[in-house]
C-alpha cells in the first residue's frame, strides 16, 4: 500500500491493522518484535498499543527477554474480546465454533445429520439451531465480527450462492442469503469452498506456514482442493478453481455424482474407500484404517488400491501445479499414513524436477482446517479496521428488523 | 510501485518505462492516449516523448483524432530501433527471429533437423549457426536488448538449466550457459518453458488479451501448458508448474517418455495422432487433418478418438483451474477445428459452473506464440529502463573476450 497522500487517520488505521494482523497471526509477542516487524518507531507502536489496550483487544504481559538491553513488554491478543462464528458444513454433519481474536476456539459444537443427505431446508434449519446455541455461549462484552462458512461445493462470490455441491445434492442454493435471514445478524457472512478455507488455515497456522505454493486436499464423500499460488488463493475466472476431485483419472471407471466417469473422487472418496475394502455402508474411514492396522486382509488390500489412485492424482497435482506442500485433509488424513509409500512412489514417478522437493503433509490443524479457515475469512473486517469494528460492534450486533431474531451474543 | 521517497531520476525512469511499455504493447497511439493512460500531465508526457524521439525509440506521426478539441499528435514505436533475438526450440526444428521494439518480426529463420532427435551438441551448434545468420541481418544502428529462448521442457530459473525435456532426450542441459558462450553476446539470455512463453504472448497480443486466467496448451511430440493466474504466469515452487501433458488420464494406456503410464500427451501428442489415424511415421498433423477433411476414414476415426482424449484433459483443466480462456497451440491448433464438438461436449461434462464461461480459442499469433513470448521476456530490460539500455547498447554489443565471436549486429 502506498501511503503517499494518505491522511493521518488513514495512516493510523493502516498501522493499527498491521499490529492487529501480526498479533492475530502470531499470538503472544513483544513490543520490540512489533517494532521490528512493522518498521514503525517504538513510541508510535507504544501509542497504537495503548489504543488497542483501551479497546480491550490487546493486553500487556510481563516483560519478555533478558540479558543486555532493557526488557521489552510482552503483548498478547485478548481472545475473548472479539470473535467470529465459523461453520464447517459437511456432507454428514455440521461443525460450528466461536473463534476468538488470535484464532482460539472458544466454543465448539458438532451436529451429525441423522441419515443420508438431509434436504437443504433441514440442513439450514439445523445449522441455524446450532448457531443460536453457540451464540448464547458467546463471551460477555465481546464483539462479533462476522460469520464464515465452508461448503463442499462451488460457491459464487461475493453473494455466497452455492452453485453446485454434488454430494449434498445442492444446485444454486443461496446459502449466504438463507443464513443472513435466519440468523438475523448484521455482521457480514462469507461463504467459501471448504478446501479453499482449509488451504488458508493450514498456510496461516498449520502445516504449510511460510509456503508460497500449497494444495490442500479435503477428502469427504467427495474430494476438493484449495490451491495457493505465490501466496494467494487461486480463485480462477469465476471463483471455482480447485475442483481436483473432478479430475478424470480413470475414464473406464465409475460414474461420479457430477455426471462424468472416473473422477478422482470416485476412486478415493469415502464411498470408494468402503467399496474397495468391502466395508459396510456408513463405516467411517478411520475404522477401516484401524481394521487394516489390525491385519484385516480386505481392508489392507482395498486401501492399497486406494493408495495407488491417491498417488496418481497427487502426481498429477505435482506435475501441473509444482506445489511446495500438499496437505491431506479430511478422510485423506486417515488414509495417508497407511498408504504413504504408494503415494511417495507415485510422486517419484511424476516428473523429477517438480517431484523432488514437494512435502506430503498431514494437516497440523487436524480436523479443523476448514473451520479455522472459515474463521479467518470472517475476521477480515477486524484485521482491516480494528478500532472501527470494535467501536461499531459494541452497541448492538442485531439487525434492526430481523425476522428470526437471535439472542444477542452478549445476552 | 510506491514513489514516495524516489529521486527525480527514478521518477523519470519509471514514467519513461510506463510510456515505452504502453507503446511496445499497443503500437501506434496518440499523445492524449498516453496522457490518459499514464495519468501524467500533457507537458510531462511531451518532455518524456522528446527524450524517446531523440533516442530514436519513438517517432511522431500525423495528428490523430478529429471533431471537437485540438487534434493529438500520433506516436509510434520505431520497430528497428531496438530488437531481441527470439528462439523457439522445438523437437523437430528451430525457429528464430529478430523481433523489433513493438513486437514486430524483423527477420525470421526456420531450420528443420535432419532426422529424429539430434543430440544436444548438434542442436546447439545448429541453433548458434541460425542465430549468427540472423544477427548478420540485424538493422543497422539498432540496439540489441537480449535473447529469449523457449524450450519444450522444465527450465530452472534464473540460470536457464533445462532440467528435463523428455522429447528432446535432455536431462540437465545448461542451455543458457551454452548459448552465452557460443553466441558471445553481452546481453542477457533468458531460457523459458515454451508453453509459458506461448501463454505470455497470447495474453499480450493474441487470443487471450485482457483475460486474467489463461491456459495455453502447446502440442508437439509432447504437450505442455502455460498457466496464467490472476494475470501472472504461474511458476510453482521451483518454476516447473504447467506440465499438463504429464497428467495421467489413462492409467491403462501407453508408456510415456517421462516414465509414467497414460500421460495425456500419450493420447494427444503428435505420435499419438499418427498412431490413432494409422498414419506413416513423420506425417505432419496438418496433413492428417487434411486427409480427414478429404474423407479418409482412418483419419476421421482416429481424430475422433484423439478429440475425446483432448476433451478429457481440457475438462480436467477447466475443473482444476477455472480459466477464462484455453488456447490450443502447436499441433492442437490443427486438431481443434475438426474435433471442436467433442471437446465442447467434454467441457459441457465438466462441472457446470467453471465450464459455462470458458472460451476455447485458437492462438491469434498462429504458430508464433512461443517465439513472440520468448521475445517478450528478452525485451524486459528495455521496458524497465528504456534510455539506460539504449545508451548502454549503442557503443558495442560484443562480449570482450568471447571464445566464438559473433558478427556485430550492426556489422
């Protein structure tokens, strides 16, 4: 950002945003680290921190550092000063959480659907119930910043229309609108693709910190991909990039929910893993992996075949995208450890140059990559204008004429 | 670029670069267009143009525009004031050209190899002979800016080491070094992947002008891809992104030169087209397409199958990358028109959202996309510091102690 011609207010907001972004991303730090990170002088940082402390976003802690030189005051984000509502909407369940400033999960709920794929209205109704329940547990006096939602499908921006979520059976579902209406909140609601959000979170706080080129694979019933290129999420022309699960790798294979034959997810998605291992309907992938570990022959043989197909697709990703890191999320997180040698062999069979440095990683955020990525997108307003959002957020967060009103987060 | 704190010289260089870049990219224009494009005032633009005219890079033409207001002077790049040497090194031949400022091809040579794949030393020797011949034809007094080379393989940056070019049989060939030594030029030599360069040129002057997300496919013996994401060439972690030809689409298919089975190029590359159409060794794809047009049954049937495989890969590209435009270069330029309906059907079978807007285009630069992309990378120094390069370039372009000395471009 060029600051030439900026007003004093703009400069101050810009500098506050830089401090708040650093604290949000890195957690506890010291004044001197903030000085060296921002390039601002010590007294400017001190003044800005006073404002953030007064707004209750930041607290000072014991002096940090010893040895020569004077000790530097410690600074840390106040996790329950501001929060977002983060939702990971899956094919079989919804996970929702309140995530505080600094990326701390404050409260968390998980709700499994009863059976199969419930219809759109029921999923939305259950989602809204979970959110209401969560919001009742919101910390007193905390400011709600926004709502972030991850969906296993193609999401149009900026309105959050779910264009196609084959494994939910959704076509053109205005999820963003539904939630705005049902939750009755006046904060922004951002709907994104689950794998894109996973990639964001793993790059910020997980296994791909510092990597410029990342692919996050999200295995559920289907398989999605979030692609980071040169540090930026790759959206593509209309925001639909990353549908790696619908890469056709086996044109003589099975029919996919998308209508094509032999998509990658028909070989490595959850139903494919069950089919390959002759496991009963509904058995979780973790249990199949456990059976293989216990010596179950069918499970071992089936997972070997899944591992080969996993390798084919990962090698393609390596050849096409030349990533630093591929992160295996969702069910692939369970599968990778038992098929790693097959996947590594396949990557070794990719072109040598892009294959020689790529890291095949498990998500450091475990099962929460998408959830925390959804939280990150929801935090954006606070990270751009911290004091503006806090000042605007304290009086009330309720939409004035909301049809289905929600308990105030501070009730 | 933030100009805060820049010196007057830096500002002037920056402004000159903006004018020269615009003239190079857009050709003939008017003073008022330059004023509105750069946001500089009329007298500043006038002063900068005087300098560029004095350096012989730009000439003024008849006033442009009529109707109300005073007419604006026309301005155009002087094509033979500065030039680059551009090389498109292929599996069966080398194409080389002198390309002048503004992107005009001044001189062009094409040299087919005698048979099969000549070895590295012979290709380099022939390449050097072609370059010497071309340089003798360079315009008098013109300044040579650089050399750009496109290679069908993985190229390491910034040294131009060709890591792997399977269809040339090259592994770790220091092509950049070889050329620096053999050509004895003191200008920079940039070696790049042929498809990346094709993507750059088609986006700048071809079928993808203005598109932010582009995939350029280059069909030869193998198939390469140049990927533009949000206006920037996607390099990947080590610069090897875009090896779309080595996406495995048919794991029960043929062995690929890269060592894997069923890579896309084994189904749509030149040898695959000949095999599918039962055409004799060495028959060019253009001739096979002509035979099909003339009603040859084997050619028709074979191309239909090639078209289906082409469609599978393009649908994958659409699902993974969500491009605005896919440009079909090289042999695919011959094939697309006769299999377009099959490819469109496959794209229609991709996910609806990314598939609904994508344009399947032929390269507007015909067979010259890679050549002109190589020229663009070579022009970079001139576009960054126009008067510096012209001033530095006029005295001599010969490296002082070059082992194989080259006739001066101005001899």
